[in-house]
C-alpha cells in the first residue's frame, strides 16, 4: 500500500520556524523523526507534504500540536489562537 499524502494545508515555513525556535538543525529533527535530512529540507521548502504519521512525528519532536504545522483555514476570519 502506498503512503498516503497529507491533504491538509501543511506549511513548511511553520515547520522551519518551530524547528529553529526549538534550537534544532534539520539533521537533528530528521533523526528524531527517522527520516533523511533532505526530507526535512524538502518539507520546509514547500516541496511536498508529510504523510500523517510523519506529521505526528514532527509535532512530537518539536513538542507542538499537528495544527501548529498547518496553515490557518483561509475561510476562517477569526484570529489565529495557537491551538485549543
């Protein structure tokens, strides 16, 4: 069975920001998520989306929610609250 791509609005820039705020290099995050550093680079640069298991691993490694790695719903006029 092929890996399922994430259909939600993943935001690579948010991934980069949270990684940098955590003081991690791409290689550190990759090691924590059991992927190659090049995959983290691709995600941060908007080249593809993580699978749901990788999205969860990224959030766990960065101690954030998966929602923190997604773009806000463009139809939502309310301010971003940073989680619930």
